[in-house]
């Protein structure tokens, strides 16, 4: 049974665990509602306020910080890259800026300035079908870019021709770099997790996957026999000089790295790190190298210190993320929020729902208390 979020006179927000019998379809209704008329909108200050208070391990919002099969679509290049006509046979042209299909130009999303967002400003809109839960996590993910880089995700204005539209399609996917006009970024079922959102946004910023680097075979072993039939092309690596490493070595901890069982046909690993103790496929947040590369690519005023190399097997560079305070969640767990006025409206002694659909959930017998 779900307990709706409520704010009381003591300014206490109560979080509840979803019972194990709560089905995925029910969980999806907490992420988005496809019955709602779809139109383009933007996030509000309230979305960012709530997003700042949400811990990543709340199970009624996401299933954890791990990888998700939703990122590995069989029909999309490398699982979640949606650039038109981009595949294993055309990626070299794309990266080298050669002529592509339809007599267009393929640009290197990392090397060619034409596909970077001017001044790191990325206009966006989002679908009206997202719930407040999803909106808050999208807001929190965008805030990570503002906190650690000079990238700014900003609401689209009438003057913006090029922008990213975020909507709940099937699975998770994005285009790499600025394509021109309205470009799609999907956060569907299995994608409403802060780390996955950051990953897809980073594609739009201009980055491919870490394991596609030219030097990847020095750092990971591909277990080809464990890969789903026909999916071997998803593990292509790029030729020498086609992408920028931005002066960094291979980053096992990158949020842009495939998970170890990506496209597995038998539940066994499809790639394993050669460095002892290294972990791949984390979806908790930026690695130190991710932040460095974004800032370096966009010429941010402060690039930060260049991350250490990953050469010694015993010295795996640990993931560095923004420190956040979290609480172990249990049916009786509470977390007290002390907002600074005037960011929240005046609190009255009466409980106030933070979800717009609490009343409807109550009529369906899915709420308790509040």
C-alpha cells in the first residue's frame, strides 16, 4: 500500500516502501500517465525543490542505482543512441565528419563544434505525462549539470529552434550532441532513475559510450559468446583519432559505461574489467572524469583537476559523486526537511498532499494515512 507524500505542521515528509506485490504497471503510473493529453511543458521551481529532497534509493521512485535493461534496445545503436541512420557501419563517417546518407554531413559529436550546444546552454521541454515523481528526478539530474559543469538545461523559449524534448517513449534513448531542431530524448519504463537520466542527458551534451573508446581492449575483455545473437555490432569500438579522449585515460567508473551484462543472452557477463576490483556500469552519478571531460569539452571556466590515470590494478579510482544525505527507508522511517523560506508556501496544521493524483489513488484504495 502506498502512503502519499504529505507535509505537516512540523514540516515532516513521510516516505513509504511499496509492497513487493506492487506490480510494474502500477509502478509505471507513478512515473507517467499516458492517458493524460500530451503537450510540451517545462519544469517548475517546485520540481527542483522536491528533487533536491529525494534520495536516490527510495524504492517507490526507482528500483535502485544499478543498470537497466531499458537502456539496451535491440533496434537502437549501442542500445540507446537514436541519431538517424547511425549504426556500426556509419559511425566512423559520423565521427570523422564525412558525408553520410541523404547527402547530409556526419559530424563528430565530440570533435566538431557544430554539434555542441552554444555556451553550454541546452533548451528543453518535457512531456505533460510525467508525474511529479519523475519531474523531480529529471530536475535533480539537470541540477547535477549546473552544480558540476557549465552546462545549463534551460526551459525552451520561442526564440529557441534547437532543443531537446524529453518524453516517455519505450525505453531510454537520446541523440548524441546537437542535431538541429526538435530532438527526442526518451525516459520511459525503467528509465526514471537519476543516474540513467544523467546518462541520457550526457549523450545529448555530446558523448558516446566509454567502452567504445579505441583503447578499450586494454581495459576490458569482451565475452563475445555471451552476447545476444545479432547484437555483436553493439560492441563496436571507434577507430584511432575519431573521438576525443580529452586527455583522459579509460574510466571504469564513467556513467557512460555499459553495464557488465549488457545484451547478455544467458545472464552472464558480456564484458569484464581487466583491472582488479574495477566496477563498470554504475548509475549513481557522474564520475570525476565525466565532470572533467564535460568541462574540458565545453571550455568551462573551471575544468577541475585532471583525474588520475587507471593503470595500477590495485588502485581503482573510486567513484566521486556529490555528497547527499540519505535515510534508510523502512515502513516507520521519517526524514525531516527544513526548507528555507520563502521556497515553500506557509505550512498549515492540516496535511497537504504533494502529489496531484493522491485523491485519485485514494479512490483506488492505494493510499493509507496522510
